[in-house]
């Protein structure tokens, strides 16, 4: 476990039982009509953790302002929800509880969750098309779920958008990187297939939350 840069970075781990439970659902992720939809397959849900139980808040539209996301800012993106069997699984509850406890979030706090498979369809496929960026939240967790036939995908963390990264790491299965998004910038190394004529991909969950005191400004 690693704490770094005044608690702006926290590395921890999901159980292998949770990863084994969550991993198969990435096989059914849909493509979308969005700008990155042919190679970033995705589901998206907003949940709350109330009394230790995951509650589906039935929200599936996602938008970021253009000053945060220059790639797809001010675009309302509708996604298929995360499958009910995954939302109700013990592995998913464990992941949400880890996020809530590490960030001291209040009971019932809204958590936005992206389930993403990035497929290596180009010589170099962008994991983060927007480049070095912040996402406009207070808390982010990047959860490594699986890697198949790829090189790259390392997360890179920066103290500011115009400095070299101070941290770079491939997230192996079950590894979780929690970031203080308002204090750090992040990016990821593009991925490419190791064996060219075989499918390659990287599976991740991304969890985000905004502190309630900041919701009016966000």
C-alpha cells in the first residue's frame, strides 16, 4: 500500500475473488456512437453505498464541460447501464466500499462508475484521448481488471499539466489507484497488441465522486 504526495495518491488492492466475479462481464460491453466508441467499449451507472449495500440510482447520462474535456466536452453521452448481476455482486460491493472508505465519503454518496474495455484496434490506441487531464471530480479510482495481448496502458500522474510525470505504473489485475483529481493531472500510455493479428484489450473500472460541499460549484 502506498500513500504519496500528501495523500493525493493511494494504491491498494481488490481481492482476487472480486476480480474473478467482475471480469467476465467485460466480454459483453457495447460499442457506442461517441467519438471513442469503436475502441472504448463502455457501460456506465451511478450508485450509492447505503448501509453497506449498493443502490442503483438509475442515472446513465454522462457529461463533462468542455473546459475539462477538450475531446468530448459539453456532449451528453448516454451509456448502457452496468449489468444488474454485476451491480448486485459481492465483488462490486467490495469495490465501492473500498472507494468510500479510502476517501471518507458519507453514506449514500453518489458514485459514478464507468466500466470500460479499451481494445487495441490501431498501431497505437489511445487509452486517454484527451491527453494529460483532470476529470473535474474530487476523487477518482482506477481499477485494473484485466489485460490481454497488449503493451502499454501505464497510468501516468503529474503535479501539473506541463511537467513530466512523477509516477508511472501498469495496473495489474486487482490493483487500484486512487487519485485526488483536483490536485493531480493524469494520462495513460497508448496500448498496442503484442501479437499483431490477435485481439488485445485492457479492462478497467473508473469510479468518481464529488464532495457534497463542492457539488454546487461543479
